[in-house]
C-alpha cells in the first residue's frame, strides 16, 4: 500500500514537472520567431548569389547569417528569452550553424508540411520577424521578385489582396495570433509589408533600379536591423496579428501548364480560367493548406 502511494506521488510529480516544462509560460517570457530568406539580404542582386551552386553563394550565406545574428541580438536586447530561426530559402540549408548566435535554435530543411517558411511557429510565440525578404512576383524595380516559386506562380491573392511571401507568412502567424513586428529586405517589400500589416517596423537594406540594386554596406544594414528589431520588440504591444475576414477566397494565377491541371485536382479547387484557380473556405489554415497543395 505504502509503495503504491509512493508510486502515485512520483507519477503525479512527473506529470506536474512535464506540464510546467512544456505548455506553461512565465509572464516575463518573450518568444521570438525569425523567418530568414536570402534574396533580400544586403548586396544580393542575382540568382547566382542565392543558388547553392552559384559562385558567390558561400559569401552571401555568411551575410545572411550575420543579418540573422543582428536580429537575434536586437531581440535579446529587448528581453527575448527564446528564439527560433527558420531558414526559409531554397534548400532550407543556407544559414551557417556554427556562425549563428548561440542563443537561437535553427530550423533547417523542409518537412513537406504547409507551414513551409513558418515551420516551427505556434501559439506560444510573441512576435515574428522577417529577415532577407523580397517583393512579390511582378514587382517593378525589384530584382529577384517572385512569390514562392518564380517558375510557377504569377500571383496569389486572398479576398482580393495580392500577397507577397511576407503576406502569406503573416497570415500563417495570424492563425496563431502572433503579430509580424519587423521586416528587412529590399525597399519594395518594406512598402508591400506596410501596405498589408499597417503597423510594422521595416529596414530597407537596398533599393531596386530595374534589375540593379543600390545597397547599404552589409555592416550598416546589420546596425539598422539590430536597432529596428530591438525597437519593434520593445514596442510590441502596438502590433496586431495579420488577419483577413472570413469567408476566404484564394485566387491563384499560375504560369506552368502541367501545374494548372495538377492544382485543379486539389479537392475543392475550381479552375476559373486558362491559368486561374480558386479555392474558398472559412478556415484560414485550410486556405494555406490549399495554397500549399496547389503549387
Ligand atoms: Zn528565397
């Protein structure tokens, strides 16, 4: 009898400890999620520089890592207690783990799931930060502008709002009630993000001129990213999670014939034109899944 009592007590203590180490938060906790793309880091202007086999890729992945570090330092200066970095470009294996600030955890490669560039986010996070982001497909004066897949997608919009990757990823964060507080990248995506989110701190590390870029020095970009992230997180109360009003209508314009037929076979998808498809629903995460399944 006594032994059984002891066993029950030990089990209860284990459950108690587990529930505390998992779901529970201390009031001073500040969890920050950083999604990092590569096209929008300082200096980058050409696909070769962001492709694994490109000549200058290794040089620019170091700049990408260093910009991420400034975001981490800014977050820590604002009191961040936990930081997850999601490597969101290409292979998902660009950021150099050893060079990354030791206080952050790094999520690499793709699970195949619909959270994609936001893999790893959940309701326990307080703020989202985008580093190295780029403008949506078709944006003028914005080298490397594209949305998810430059070969496949002309435009994606939800409820008539044409979205860059930052918009789609902002909506994913919104499903978990987490606001996007900061974005760095080219001038064009900074403007697009402000147009979508309203309140968001941005740092333009470069400005497009046709297919050329006028860049800040990487060190100057890093300084601005540190200050911007710190400022955004210190004022985080003023940022609201990005949401649209249900019901939702996804409109997808593709540019790959094979993909149009494949996308049309996604359950619930409607083909509405030669390149156009729609999908409607009342649950934003369902819309995100459809978008992921249709391209
Ligand atoms: Zn990218």
